[in-house]
C-alpha cells in the first residue's frame, strides 16, 4: 500500500526554522518528481518547491526562494524541506507529493504555524 507521511510541522516563532520530512512507503520515489505544496486557510494550494528524480534539479515558489531548501535521498525513500527565516504568512498545511506521468500520490499534510 502506498503511503506518503509528512512530519516535522509545528509552532515556531517568526524568524525560526523547521525541517519537514516526507517518508514514502509502498513504492520507490527514485522515479518520481517530488514536490512540497502548502495550503493556508481560505487560499488555494500553492507549490512550495520541487525536486526532480536523478538530476536533482530544484525549483521554488517566489516567496520561498532563498529561505527554503528541498532535498531528497532516494536510498532512504525520503524527501525533506528545510525552512528558515519563517514568516507568519508561511503558516499553512504542508503536503508532499510524488508525481510521475498521470500518477500522483499525496501525503496527509503537516501543520506549520508561524507566530509573529
């Protein structure tokens, strides 16, 4: 059975850091593009960051670039999102996804709350 499980969310003060993890089971992530999305209350889900399969190329949303770092270890079947200089507007539920062609797997999300 396929699972993506996010962890590492929580409450942090503005300017602080958090590291989110996304652990996959039931499939191997090494052929999947891995992504982090987030959704704040009343807002659409937005792309936070993505990392490709073998080349490890990364892309970030405009407001995250320079503050967030996405990484993956295919041998551990895990992806991470290191978030620094957090702002109250980063408050959202963060989701990881694994995408390949028409297949997309989603995690259940982890809440990140940044207090001012």
